[in-house]
C-alpha cells in the first residue's frame, strides 16, 4: 500500500514515517509550504509560525529526515490556498466578533483536503494519507470513527473533528497508540533530532491583530446594564473570558462577556457572569453518528482540558440548519462563539460544530 506522509520535519511526523516504513508501507513524504515572501507580514513575530516565509531551515530538515529514511520528499506550495481559506476565515471571524480556531479549519480545508488534491494534480500516486497526530481511527458500524489518542495529554482529536467520513477513510495515524515519551525515545534512538528538541510551531506566535490588517475602530466598554466604563480600540482586540488588558479599574476583576458587533461594544462583568451551562453550535460535522437525541455524553468547548459531562441534543432550526446543543452538568467558564464544541462518547468523537451561542 502506498502512503504519503505529511512531513513537517518535526519529531512526530518523522517518527510516523519511520513506523509506516517498518510496517511495510511504500512511503513518500509531502510537505506543504504555507507562506512566501510576497505574503510576508510586518509583524512582531519571531517567524516561529506555520505560514512564515523563508523556511529554508525547516525544508532542509525535511530533506535530511527523508534522506535518512531513504524516501522521496515532495514540496507543495499551498500558500495562496492557505491565504484565501484559513487566513480569510480567521480575519472574517474576528471582525465579526467571533474567536476562530484556525488549526481546526486548516486541518479540514488544507492539510487533509487541499494538500491531497494538489498531490493528485502532481500525479502522486497514493492509497492512504498519514500524519503525526495523536489520534486514532476505528471502523465501527459502517463508519470511520475518530478516537482520542492513547496519550490524553497530547490527544489532538479536538483539532480533527471536522474530518469527514470520506477523509477519515483515507487516513492513518501511526502515533495514535503511543505516548509522546515513547515517540521521543524512538526519535532520539534514530538520531532524527536532539533530545532537547522543542515542539513544532503554533499557528502564530505574535499579536493576532497583526493578521487582520484593519484600522482600529473605537467604541465603548460597558457593563451588563449598559453603563459606559471605558473605551476600546476595536472588538478584534478582545476575546470572551479575557481579564487582562481591559484598562478599567473596578472593585473586582472584570471579564469580557460579549462582543456586540451591532453596537460596537465590549460587554464586561464579574467572574460569576462568565459561566455558562448551555452551548449551541452550528456547521455540524458528524463522526460516529448522524444525530444525537437526549444522550448523556461529554463535550469540550476548547482544545485544552478534558471533556465534561453534558446532556446532548441535535435539532433543525426554522432555517433548516442543524444545531448541536450541550447542556453541561456543571457550569463551564467562557464558552466562546467561534470556537468548537466537540462531543465525545468516552474516547470516541461523536461530532462537533462551531459555537454559535451560549446561555
């Protein structure tokens, strides 16, 4: 079986490629280039982000790993696609008072779709696509089900929940049954990286507002009763649950509760007002099922932390759009519109969607 591996040159993708070779697969590496000098940003970042231009050192490392493994490496320029898909969505969401998760969007739209489409255009023959994600896929009840990885501290299923059945049917996750420590040990033994090698870069390590390329738009910071407490320079400088940097003095710390795009207002309140029990999501992608009705499951509202118990339902609203609803047993803090609500049944990903409202 011919497998192409998404290769970043980091520990996880390098070990994933090695394990597949050991298992007898015919392996080839493909690396996506997400930035170029024409799209370079004037930022405070130290270029340690995934779409930074001029990544010659990283590409050289990919070639070095592939040479050690004796496999072919192919580099695919997806910078324009990334700009038009991931960065556009990121900007649109922020300017509409929402807080997106670009890595979730990139996985479903770029890494597991556009990159494979580009590979096919370049006449790269493959049966499966593999990455170094810490997740698992199990075929069950005629569906391809995404599961949390064995290493729950490194589990990346939250970032992968938007993969469709078609996408999951073509994917391999060689690291799903391993811990990060086990993967590091393999990497060091093979001499791919130094023992103190750090993790791969994040989406962006600078000030997120630098990516928006828009002028500040001043407005009021108000309390829940509409009283003006101060001024803001633009809604996109804030996110739900934010406490620091508000520039307001109060008897107790204030938190961002809402970004009102209609009034151009940042609504703030005390900590107790940041808790929610009901979270709704739209733009649903189903995993192990096609709907949920009054089931006691677990849910995550952000990538960090573990799933929490919730009563879960799905229904179609008046516009004919499907809505996913999680009613948590215990109040959760700062559920954020634009982030993802992901539903779990144990380690199994039931489905998820983009958070549209909270109560």
